[in-house]
């Protein structure tokens, strides 16, 4: 056999092998894309509350004016009760009285005007003494002149001190106003508010009972957003289900059916060793209030939104573009 002919046959075989490999890669990508595009059926799952929050007692005291009971619908921030605040109310009244006195005092300038009058009289007396001595020497003793000069200086300082007291009084008013805000804040802290919108699922303390600081008063369950919990086959979990849209179907009393939408938010990184099942859950929009925690539902995990073929190829190539070079025969 001629060397050239042998080389051509070898090159032809290499080319066909590469073509075969390329076809396998394309088939695998297509298979992964098809698997990613397929909906996943979960025949049985359970609805639970997506959020359960507690309303604690802000301070220790007697609980009064509890306005909710089990089953009450509440909004976030709604007042549901309060701790007895008689002492805090008295503190507010005391600070308000101090503030009223300080403001009334600040409106009076009697001290300033009195100091100015005394200073004016002291200056006149000193001036008269100096005029007398200028006409008749030593009529007013030097000691008396010194006393009159001291009186002028003292009354001048009293004017300055009266102005300083008015400035300090303004600062005192500002501090008392801050004390009043703090006292009102302490009273507002005794109000028990719902931490979230939902339904009151449990009331632990009732009106007239003592509650320690931080002790649970009521528990609120959010029902406009539910959690559907179920299990996936490990093969379906490998494809990456987080973020995929879901649709749940629930059979209601009387044979009716409720349908709601949501999305997968969690897929466990662990699988059950016995049956290779992976726990997951999806958040379900229940704004229509057709569903409730405890219902058994079926879940359809819909195909992800976006380019399914690219997702399937990226699953095999790690996101890098697939490229196969075919040798040319010589």
C-alpha cells in the first residue's frame, strides 16, 4: 500500500470519529435542554405559613386594652394592646409642668431690666460724687468714690449675668422639651403592635394579666404568602429548580379546585439516603386568600423562563461555548 493512500485513509477515519463525537455532544445538550424544558410534577405537597411572627411585651407590666383574639385579621403596625402606663403618664405631666414654668420664666426680662436700672443709678451716683470733688476737693472721700465705682462695675456684671441666665434658660427649655419627648416615647413603647400583616393564630396573654418584658403576647401568621413544601427526585433537583415558576392545585371542600402561582425558592443540598428524595419549597402567592396552611396540594414546576437550549448546553459545558475542530485530510 502506498504511503499517501494510507495517510488519506487514516485522516478520513479521524474525521469521522470527530464527527461522531460532535454528534454525541449535540445529542447530550439537546437531551439536557429537553429535560430542563420539561415540567416536573410533584403529586403531593403541604402548604404551610411562610411567616409566623411574635408580638412580645415591650416592658413588664399589666396588659390592658387587648383588642384582638384568635382569628383576627391585623395589619403590620396595628395596635393590638398596651401595657399599663400610668406611671409614664404621670412622668409626662410632670415634665410638661416643668416645661410650662420654664417657658413662662423665659418670657420675663425683669432681671435684665432691674440690673440695667441699678447700673444706671450707680453711674449717676458716681458722676455726682466726681462733680462734687471737682468743685470742692475731698468733699466725698476716696473710699466712698471707690465704693461707687465698684457699684457701677457690679451692676454692669449683673446685666451680663442676667443675659447669661436667659441663655441658660433657653437651653433648659430645650432640655426639658427633650425630656418630654423621651417621656412620651417611653409611653409609646408600652403599645403592643402587630409585627406583620396576617391572622392572629395564638393569644398567650389576656387583658388584666401580668407580662414580663419580652414575653409573648400574641402570634401572627402571614397568610397572603404561603410555602408549599414537598420532595423532588434527585435527578430533577440536579437540573436546578431554584427560581422556576410553579403552579399549585388544591382540592377544596365541596369538590372545588383552587389554583395559585409561585416560584421555587429553596432546594435542599442533601438527599434522603433511603429514597433519594430532595426536600424543596416554593413561595405561593395567596393574595386571593383561596388557600390556607395545612392543605395538601399538587405542584407543577414549570420550565424556567429564558433560553432553555442555552441552559441545557451550559449544564454540560459549565457555561463555556462548545467547539469541536474537524481535521482536514491531506
